[in-house]
C-alpha cells in the first residue's frame, strides 16, 4: 500500500463533509486517485443533536421483507464518507465503479500516508464556508454515538504519530539549518571557482540531443567501415 504518482492525499480535518465530498467526487470522475485521511475530524454544519436526528431517520430506512438486503447503515467515519461520495458518483456504471476504486478513506493517518504530503481544499474548509456563529459537529462524535467503538484508539494512535512527526520535523529543520550554515562558511579556492564558473556557463546537453549525437556517430562509423 503506497501512494501512486497520480494520487492526492487529503487531510479531512476542518473540512465540511458535503462540500469536500462533492469536490472529491468530481476529481475521481476526472481520473484522479484520492486518499482521505483523518475522516473522524471532518465537520458537519448543524448541531450534534440535529445530526443524530438525521442519522436516526436514515437508520429507519430498510428492506421490510429482509433487512439484510440493505440499505446498510455504516458507523465508521471512513465508511460514512465513502458512502457519501458513492451517492455523488454514478457507481452502477463502469466509469463510476472505476472512480470509486480510486478512492481510499481512513481514520487517522496510517502508514505510508503519514510520510506523504497532505493537501487541504480551501473551498471546503469550515473557517471559509461557515459563518462563525453557526453550529457544527464532528463526524467522529456522531459515529461514536451510533456504535463506532474506536474513537479512543484512533486518538491514542494519532497522539503517538504527532510526537513522532514533531521529532522528525525538528531533526529535518536542524539538518537544513546546518547545511545552510556550512554552505555560507565554505571557502572555495580561486582555481575551483574558475572551474565552477566555466561549468555553469557551458550549455547543457539534453538527453535527447545526446541520443541524436550518438546515432549520428554510429552511422558515421558504419559508413567508414563500408
């Protein structure tokens, strides 16, 4: 499990659920691979009480003859997010099914995505899209109220990850600072300075040009042998 070149890792913390999912659905249909992390910290407009009422109404929707036939009421934040995006994608067509295959949703930030660059989507951020006096709630709190049992565990793992990440960042910053100071204090002799200046002024040969020159040289040798 590793991030692919055409894959974007999005940190869901502080984003509004509906706005983020609509943007992600469009990107998936355009061929982009998307990984959503920290889905438990996603926000929803409206109070937690209101969100519970809506989820309770959703839970009452079932198949009368056999409830095992669906609809299925997901409890985990990652699954709720996945199902929300599924509703915005034509998932019964080959194009929509392929788009959903490019989506991954996680609670917390598992390996290897804890070492990847994470993005935010300004058009879906709560601080930019919701008035300050409006009520909101966390998706993780709603999930926990309806049977998701891993909120404490994910919080514990996230705390450990943040400690490790902070130590890595401090080590990286110290290394960059040391390199900068060493570069400033480095002394180059006059002879070396001339060589470096000459190398910098020389036009660089692109790999394509080098390949063309190699083909021409090979043809000249073949003609000489003939």
